[in-house]
C-alpha cells in the first residue's frame, strides 16, 4: 500500500474566493463555513468571497486558511478514504495537520488559529515588524550575515527555509529594508519585503509563548491517530505534551520546511496538499522527485482521485 504524507499550507496562501467552489458544490463545506462563522461571530462567506481588506489581517487570515484546508481534507476523505503516513504543515499549516490527525477538533482549530493570529498582531504592534523573502543565497551565507547584523544591533533572523536558495527573514521592517542592498551584494537575486505586519518564527514573538501554550493545554486532545512532523525540530510527535512544547517553540524557531521534506522523503511515496492553491506543491518540486497532489477545488479533487485510483 502506498504511503502518503498529508501537507498543509500556511499564511501567504490566502486569496479572495478560496474555498468558493467547495462551498457551492458540497454541503459539508457549507456546514463548516456556518460553524466557523458562528464560532468567530464573523461571516466567513463575506470574508472569503467578497472584496475586503480583512482577509489579509493575520487574525482572520489564519482561521480562513485553516477552514479551507480542513474542508479540502474532509471532502477528500468523504470521496476517497485514505490513511496517511504522517502530517506536515508549513507554519500555521502545522495546526491543520494536528487537527486532521485527531489532535485538535474543528471548533478548537478555528478558535485557536484566530487567537494565534490575534496574539501575533498584538505582540508585534508598535515593533515595526516585517518579513522579507530572499532568493539566490545559500543558507550558510545568509545565516552568517544575519548573525553579524544582529551583532550590529539589527533585529533580523532567518525564519522560513522554503527551499534551496529561498529563505524568508523576519524582524524589524526598517532593518530589513535598509539591509536590502547589503543582501544583494552577497549575491542574492531577489530581496523583497512581504506585505506583512508581523514577524513570525523569531524572538519577537517570545512574549506570547506562555499564553499560547496555555491555549494548547486547554484545546489539544491527549493523543493523535498519526504522527506530525515539527517545523521547529523535524521531530515526529503524536501527544499533547509534545505538541504543546513544539507548537509553542515553533513561534520563535525557524520553519525548517525543506529539511523536513528531505527527512521524510525516503519513507513516503508521495504528498497530498490540502488547501487553497498549490504553494507546497511548488516547493516540493524542487525538494523531492516524489509526486505532490494538490487539492483546492472540485477539479483538483477529481484529478487527484483519478491518479490515486490508478495507484500512482
């Protein structure tokens, strides 16, 4: 039997209209939208389907991405039940992975992702927080440079290892912006500030760790049905106690996504991404020769089921 890793995207994968096809085509999706709207006292159909600025506000972005990923997985399992070897998410996506592994109910997942985003916004308020994507530099060069930058008083850290030659930095936006020329002088092909007002996966989020761990204690289920790969350490975990430690650590530690895929690649036959777009499928093309299927609407659902039915 083929072994699959189920993978889930994080912040940055959101877009107006995401989840719309599922909403129109499946009653399961409508029920989830209604439930999420009631839980958050927010009309999620207006948030996702009508033009607005709130979808890019972290406290609404995170539950929106969780909602669409959860729906994609739930519909897939109703159409083509398939067990998975392990779960993996990119940043926020790790909470989606925990949920489908039975470690977090849908209701608590919606509430937790909203509160996580809200807390990040509050902690970063007034700190000029930001993130910048760097393309074309080796990890060691950027790590060494950022360490030297911190020694010079700049607040800059390596936050996301997305692939070879693609790292996202986090820290003070002014420091990032003023470092652009220096980074390009190191040989970077691109250094671009992202439209974000938070600095994830770096020490700027330290002060929310305790409160977030308290929420995890309250909301997580004691044991999971399948293991999850930690972004922060690339350890597999399947219990509440480990999840509390690793998911709170993830707030201030880099997302080692590429390292994680390479660690598990030999043990799986392929990957299935659940959620809007195909961000992780794009990253995986550069990290693995194994296939990645991406399920984000009825068409990609149908195509993926056809491929899986053929045993590919």
